[in-house]
């Protein structure tokens, strides 16, 4: 179907050239998604690990404050 479309609308673009461009676009897209996922998952200051660590530290501070207040408070 794509070959027929190219023959009728794009006289100078062959199916081989079109397919190479299509595959290149797919690889670029999936590689970009993979890079984004790795950045958000593993980045030390901006990733989800950093966010989880910040939340954990906040909870730990709150627990320590509660302990310092004692059981009567």
C-alpha cells in the first residue's frame, strides 16, 4: 500500500528509502523513550530515587521529632 502511495504522490521517493526513514524514526523514538525512562528512574538529583529518598528523609525527621516530644505529648 505504501509503495502504491509513493508511486502516485512522491515520484522520487522509493519504498526502500521510505522504509529506512521509517525504521530510523522508530528507533529514534524508542531510544528517546528509553533515555527518558532511565533519567527519571536513575538520576541522582532528578529521578524517582531522589524523590523517594527525600520523602524517606522527611518521614524520618518527623518520626524523630515525635520521639523527642515523648509519649505524654
